[in-house]
C-alpha cells in the first residue's frame, strides 16, 4: 500500500495560530504573527490565508530554478520554456508579452534556447512570416516528467479536501490571479513621478 506524502500531515491538522505562532516562508525563515492580528477570528483566518498564498507563490519560483538546474539554463529561461510548453505554437511576440520583455530581448532569448537545443522555430505553411515556437523532444520530455510529478503531489493534497472545499480553493486562487494581473496593469499605467517625487527632484538638480 502506497504511503501518502509526508507533507499531508500538516494539511490534515493545520496549526492553530496564537500570539506565539510562526509560519515558515519559502526560504525557511520564521514569520511571527503580531498580536494585533488576533482582534477577531475572521481577520486572523483571512490574513493566514493571504500569507499561505504568498508563500505558495514564492515557493513556486523554486520550480523554475529546479528546471533550470536540470536543463542547464537560468531560472528565467526555464520560465520561458514553461510558457512554450503550456502554449503550444506560441509566437515570439506573445512570448515576449508573457515574459514582460521587449521583442529584441525575446529574440536573443529564443536564439540562446535554440542554440542550446531546447527549442526550434517553425514557419507557418500559409504565411511564412509567422513563426511558432516548439520544444525539442528531450526538453519536452523533462517538462512532462516535472508536471506529472508535481501534479501527483499536489493532487494528493487535493484528495484530502471535500468537493466544496476544492471548489472554494479554486475560486480563491483564480481571484488572486486576477488581482495580481490587474495590479500589474495598473502599475504599468501609473505615473512614475507620483511614486518617486523625491528621486525625480534630485535628478532635476544634478
């Protein structure tokens, strides 16, 4: 009989926060909960959920680092490979947009990944100007193995939840993703002079 992952014990019996409680972040550092957090139970539960979400988001960055180590590329390049894996046939322009970089920088990235044997370009049969990006077979195999492993581990945690709890968790995570994307768009259109007025004044005097 297969034994469940050892991490499941922490999900079955989550710690009850107290004024002396702490929760490790993705780097293993202790995050101490301030007494002001415990004014009421609902607020405490919400803040605890937000902390868990933030730690999960930061911990996911370790996946890119692990992939980069296995494929002998940087974590940033591994993230680009993940996007190409998820969005089959994505073009350079959409890849640049997903990575938040310029087209010139994205072209250099693609050239580098192609030279290392991770990706290849394919021209459209009807429009030769259109280019789609695809993973090489060895890199694609690594991506499949990684996804299968992570899906199995995360799926084991999901089995401990009821259908209603899984639905609620999915709604919350989807909402969090929308909040992050909206925040990114807001910051892109925000006036930098309003954010750093002191720095701008100092630049004008030099």
